[in-house]
C-alpha cells in the first residue's frame, strides 16, 4: 500500500514458479518485484483499473524491469496512461497461466473503470467499492452518480456474497459484508432512510445531505442532492452543515 495515497498494488499468481499479473501499479512495486523473483514467477501482464496517478505512478519502474510485459486498460483509459500496450474490453476473459481473469466494467469514478474478477472468487475493485465506502464521482474522468450506483448495486452486488473484495485503497472485504454493512448500499437497498439535512458543498453551494458515510482514509464520503434533484458523491471534507 502506497503512502500517502493508501492505494494498493496487487501481485496475483497461479502458483509458486508459475505465472503472475500485477493489478495496478501505484506502488510501492519494489517489494512485489522482489516477490516475483523469490517465488520464481513469470510476470506476463499489468492490468490497470483506471488512469489516476495513484494507481499507475510506478508503472515505469515495472516496465524498466519487465519491458515486454503486456499493459492493458479499458480503451477509454488508454490514452491517459503512458506505457499501455493494449486494451481489454468489458467482459473479456484472460487465461493467464492457471488464472482466469474477467474484466468487469464499473463506470462512475472514471468512465473506463475496470474491476478484475480472478477465478470467479477474488474481485479487484479499483476505486469503485471500498470496505465501508464507495468511490467518488468528482475525480478527473468521472461520469455520474447514477453510473457509480449502477456499477455497485447492479453489477458488483450481483456477485456471490462470499466473493473477496480487494479494493484500490486500504482493507479487503467481501461482497456479503458490503451488502449488509456498507452504509451507502444499505440506503440504496431501502434498509436505512435517506437524510434531509441542509448543507453547503465546496464552500457555498446549497444542497441536501443524504448521507455522510465513512471513507477508506478515516474521513468521510458524502452523498448530496442538489436543488435540481441531481445526486452527487463528494469528499465529506467539502460538506458543512448547521449553518
């Protein structure tokens, strides 16, 4: 996990002495490159969830060591990442050594966000779903609240509840735990009520605070509703209530 972003880079292999992939490359990649050597692995692919710097910052270091590795991203993310060698389409399944990896499109945080489901049991969610939180829709390349909600509720929550979730930041979880405990998911399911407290966002923009939820960094993520009825997910630090 990279400081200060708290972003995760993952090394996934089929077996010792076998084939491996990296998922994202935000760093620190040094210990993972050492693990490749220590376990006699052959790194064939780097799979990128999206283009944001905290997920690709050390891709150059990977390519210095493995200049022939295939670096794949969604077509909409490709041009924003130096070093990408090809694209992977939503729904594509890659057979990499003994691994089967499916690319799942989860737009919202970015338009070309991909999650990667490994062997049907381990899900790497980038900045779509976190333990106890969800991705924001204010970062460069983001699309909409509706996209993010659909990606989580219609796509990810449809996976088996025992699926292990490895998010792009901080701690792992499971689909089942997020189904039951994630405050955003609970409101979307209709289990908990929406809030209706007036607030201001980004200094002076009036809105309604629907939910002030936890975020992966110990802060908060806020779901707000603008006067025209549009919903948005913004950093909790940018929301003020109580006048």
